C-alpha cells in the first residue's frame, strides 16, 4: 500500500531522444495513467501517432508496447523503465521482424 501512495502520476507529455547506430531522433510520449494502467500514444519523427498498448505502472516501474510496421513487416517495441521525479529512464527492444539492439532513453516531462 505504501508503494501505491508514493507512486507519481505520469499523466502528461514526455520527450526524449533515442539513438540507433549513428542516428538520433526525438520521440514525444503522451501518457495517461489511471492507477496501475497506462495508456496514451507516441509521436514519431515522421509525424505518425501510434497508440501504446500493454501499459502498466507499478510503483516506480513503467512498461508499455508500441506496435507498428517497418518495411512491410509487423514489429512490436517493448519499453520498460523507472520513474524518478521528472524523468523516466527506459530501455526499448524490438520483437518481431526486426532484431534491433536494446536502446536506452531518458524522458523528461514537458507538461
């Protein structure tokens, strides 16, 4: 019960830069937290808005998935991380047709 009382509400907009190889790009997440359930979306560099699925918040832990297509193949990106004040540190890995390395990113609240 104490963990739930200490958990911060992460509802709002969060941004961060992800680096894959020599490329870096910004992502903006819009989270909506209701208790331990997390929903929302991510705005990609190409301007697409993709819904989050499987979102959970448990104390200071966060997890969610984003499903999309890359080169005509379905791919699922799974993110897990830790909430600390006004930052969320996550690592993201891919499942499906693209085997991309696990990638870290720090998100900062923008509103």
